[in-house]
C-alpha cells in the first residue's frame, strides 16, 4: 500500500474558524511533511516530522499548527487564517530517517479562506 | 538566486519528439535529486530518482552532474500522456526539499 490519504478533499472556512487537515499513511514511513502549493507554483515546504518529532518549521505563521499524534498520522490545525492562505495543502511521507528517499504525496486538501 | 532553477518553458512538442529539461542547484552539499511529474490539479508523483551514474526507465533518462550542479531529464518518443508539469527536487539535510518552479510540457498530435 503506497498511499497517503488526506481529508477533507476540499475545505471552505471563514477567517474566524478553526479547522484541521488530516493525513494518514500506513507504509511504515518515519518522516512526514506538510507543503503549501499556490496555483502555478511549486510546493513550498512548511513542516517536517521525523519519528513523530517536529524537525523543521519553515518560519510558518503560528495560525498553522502541526501535530503528529503517532507515526501514521499528521494533522495541520488551522486558526484565524487569511484569504492569502487559500491554497492546496499537500502531505507527504518518506521511508527513511535520513530523508534521502522518495517522498510520496497525498492528493491534497484544497483550502479556500473567505 | 534561487536554490533550484529550471528551464522556464513551456515546451510544446509534437508526438514522437525528444525533449530535454535541465535544472541547476546552488547548494553543493545537496544530497539527493528527483524528477516529479504533476498533472493539473493533482499531487506530484515521482518520475525518477537521479544518480551520478545516470538512470533510464523506458523512454525517460535522468542524469546528475555534481561538478556543474545540474540535473537533466530526457524524454524520447513523446506521447500525448507525457503532457504535464515536470518538477525537479533537490534534497538537502534534515528533510529540507526544494522544488524547482516546474517546466510545463505539452505534447501535441
């Protein structure tokens, strides 16, 4: 099973809402990632978890809060977002702790902030 | 200067053509290299890993030149289904992956 799943597929939220994005993989991967992708732009790394610990935060605003409850799950909690945060949010995982192996991407959550 | 730079494209080629993309990276300590393909409104999917010895998968050939800090992707006998955006990805330490801006390929009948 080489699949990363993400829910929801689409999300519309107001600037005062709190919502969460979920990502799951059952490949035994020990590194998981959140990316943000705007239209016609490449994915931009937001966070990296290694062995359930946050290893990279690319200076992401605190209105985005990641959480890794266990080795298979990765959440992104959203609060007080701005319209410019509207984007495709991609989760990825990779097998090795040295991060040199392929990343497998989920289908993404399309977020619209009104 | 961007950490990873790709040919800007777009590339519009007829079926059966051979097309080559290049990508340069600025960090000589970069560890691993990949080409991904992304279809419209879909997630990136791995096309190939890239090694110094070069690797080939059917119509696709990837090459890494560490001395000149570039990677390349060659597609032979282009098919309509090859139309997509091709992203080069460079991995540094500790999970930091940097994507190029992508090159859009359109293969026409």
